[in-house]
């Protein structure tokens, strides 16, 4: 949708200048400004706005939060730079599954990706046992609609996930089938995959050194010096009196150096992040770009109804 040149966006200013000014309005505020006038409604729904945002700003600093199961509640965008919330349309759901959790969401350009997770499937037996999901959804900020994308090669929930800087690719690592309704148990995996956004396809990579789920993933650096960090999480589980499963939480991290033109280097292990006795079990960790400070991500922890930075 292109803006009619005869339509005035801001009286007294050329439309190209007015367009640039309006493009700096946070996405979380656009819904409230669209009813201002017809020209603003057209512009704030146009492809011109998306093109300007990709040139001068990005949406990768937004957090997508699902207060409940996506099958019964709509997601919300949280803009930590402007402390504003914005509701999104409900995510498309399969009528045979319910209780989706432990998925990962991240924003790249004009799109929001929701990947994997753990859920219950009424077609499986027993139906009270959680299953990992390989589904991938994408929300288009321009059309305000959801699409289905190619599924992951290996279903997973509670995994590390991050966008590869300046490449149009996404990496996922580890994960399993554990569900939030259970305190422990479930599967763990070492699988690592890379998603090519342009080709809409997944490719397997070298796996993690060991089983790891419930971990956080992010990139540090750019160009030839970028590294994919996978931190924390849990691995093998043990039981109390041979009955009650308990997770063994990691205090360390593993790092893979990514080089242009190959599938990534080998994993190297780092030392412990916490001392013995310190808290190692945290809430959901989310890592996003920190405004204009590229290469140095902002880390948020979602713990219940609280958001920590």
C-alpha cells in the first residue's frame, strides 16, 4: 500500500519528512494513533512505514509475552524502551493440542517468530503426557496476520534460540518435552538447528556437548567474531527415593564460534557462572537487542508476573 502524494500527513511539512517522523512512533502506540485521521491510518498500515522502520529503526527490541495458553488468550508486545504494551491477534492453534508453553519468540525485521514449545495432544496416548512441538509461526507487523512456516527437524521446548546477526537466520539448541505443569521429568536433547528465513528451511548442525534444556541462547559480537552462547538450563535428572524426579541444573555455559560460509565451529565449554550454593534456577530468560547498542544484548527475566532486567 503506497501513500497518495496528495494526502497531507502533517500540515506544513513535506510528506517525506512527515513520514520519517511518524516512522519513529513506537509500534506499541500505533493502534491508538491510527484513528487520529484518515491519512495517519493509511500510513500506519502501509508498507512504506515498514520500509522506513527497517532503514532507521528495528523491532528486534520488542518482547512478545503470552500470559496464558495461546489457544485461549492473545499475546502482548512489551516495548521496554517506551514501557508500553500492545495486544496482538490470537495465534492460530491446532484444535487437537492445548497447553502450549516453553516456546520461544523473537522479532526480526517486520516479523515476529514463535517457535516450538511443549504441549498436550489429544491424539496421543497417554494424553496427560507432554509432547514437544516442532511448529513455527510468523506474525507480520504489516498485515497483522499469522503464517505457518516450515517445522523444525526435531520437536523441542525449553530450548536456546537466537537470531544470527545480519544473516537472516535463526539458531535453536537443546530443549526437550518438559511441561510447566510438572516440576521435573521429560526428555532432553543435544540437537542444534539453523533456520534460513529466505529459503524457509531447517538444517542440522553439530550438537551440544551434552543434554541441555531450559537454557538461554544469545549472540555476542558481529562479523567474523560472532559467537553463539548457550547458558544454564538442566540436563540429566535424578530421583528422590527412586520416585520423585528432580532436575540437575547447570552452572556452566557452552559457546560456538560461527564463521561465514560454514556450519559453525566446535563447541567449547566455559566455567561455572555461579558459585556453589548460589541460585541457579531462574525464571524464563529472554535476550534481545539493546536499542542502538548492537552486539551487546539486553537480558530480561520473566518470573511470574514480574519482569527483571
